[in-house]
DNA sequence: AGAATATATGAATACATGCTCATACATCAA
DNA sequence: TTGATGTATGAGCATGTATTCATATATTCT
């Protein structure tokens, strides 16, 4: 037992056997944490953006809609691979699509997505 | 050598054997694409945010600095695991740190990071 | 109806990632 | 100096991911 083991309520605070240095700040953080489910979904959302191919798709769909074969031409991978990516992007509500005959036209779900792309690009370019 | 190796000018337009539907839009997209290196770094940056543990770290560091052991308490994983995450976050300039004795105090690199977290959370919550 | 086309998806393979454990390093305390 | 402490890191295992290939589904054309 560490000499730094304070007597504290049973919270996540006890899951670490290393002494807390800034106990007040840690409590404040734990009290303001987002919901576990939201954070899990957020991680999945960023995972969707963690692929050059999918980022090219998002970049291409910023401001216009495109069909699967056009996206394949833009990204430089097969239409099959694009379709797999699009399914994931749909599941995380990164993109929406509409059908027209045998074509499927994809677009970004909302302005958050383009904002994430731009902010991220600003960060890596700075 | 693939049977699909046509002799054509070397542009991405030819990398797809499916007909282009909106050739003009595709050309416009290809002309405005971000640099490959930037997109690769952007994907790595989002990869850093594609983990609940690392998101908890980012959330905790929004507006304050914390040491490794405090972060371990916040995230609920070992200090070792946190340290591995922090190294990756440092490499992608998501966090900075300062040393003080044997302590290391981490903080977010810049405002882009907190903005990505907030925008992403707004998206998953909508 | 039958052929061609645009997209979707399951399986398989190759590669990447997150955690733990063991251990190293650097600093502080006695 | 010796031992304790905070952080860092390499190896290894279990799990996850991206792509390709084969095939399915649905729509259009003849």
C-alpha cells in the first residue's frame, strides 16, 4: 500500500496506485466528463476520419455530392473499397446519400464534418 | 503486370475502371486536393483522437495541465498505458509537456485540439 | 426476358493498435 | 550512496482494420 493512498470516496480516483498530485483538478475533471457512450461514439467518429482514403472522400464531398464511381476516381481505389468505406461513414453519420436509379449520390451529413476536416488540416499545417 | 495497365497519362482519373458520371466535378476536386503528406498527417492526427482513453486525456487537459499519474486516475488505466498514449499524442503535437523534477505536466498543444473535441462531441450528440 | 451496369457485402489476408508486464532512467529523500 | 518514486519504453498478445476478390442485388437497356 502506497503512503500516498488517500482515503477518498470510491470513484475512478482509486483505480490508480500512483499518488494524485492535483487532487482538486482531478475531481473537477471527473465531475465534468462527457458520457461514456458519447465518448465511445466520438472515438468511432474520429476513427472514420483516421484514414487517408476516407479523408479524401470527405474532402471530395465538401460542397458537392458525388456517386461511388466518381469517388473511386478521386480517391484512387476500387469502387468496392469505396463502398466499404461509405458504409462505415454512413453508420457514423459522416455522410448521407440518395438513390437515383442504380446510382447512389453521397454528401456530407452536416457542417460539423467539414469543420472537423478544416480544423484538423489547419492543425497539421501550422 | 495487370491486364488493366492502359497506356495513358499518369493522372488519378485513370485509376478507376468504372465510368465517370460527373467528370467536371471530379476534375475540380482533384485540382483542389490537399497535399498527400498533409492528408497522411491529418489521418494520423484523427487516429490519435480515435480512442476513448486518449479522448479522456484530451478532455481532461482542456483548460488545465495535469501530470501522468493524475491522467491515469482520470482515465482509469495504468500510468504506463497513459505514458504510451502521451508519447503518441506528443508525436502528433496533440499535447505539449513541461518537466518539473521527476514530474511531467501535460497540456493541449493549441486551441485546434479542444475545438476538434467539442465539434466532434456536438456531432455525436445531435 | 436477358445482358450490362452501379453499388453493396461476406470472406480472407496482411497489417496496425492498445493494453499489460517487465524494466530502464532520472530525480528526490534519508 | 541507497532506496523509493514518477515517468518512459520495448516486447508480446489479443483484437481491430483496409484492402482485394468473388459474388449478390437492383436497375436500365435492348
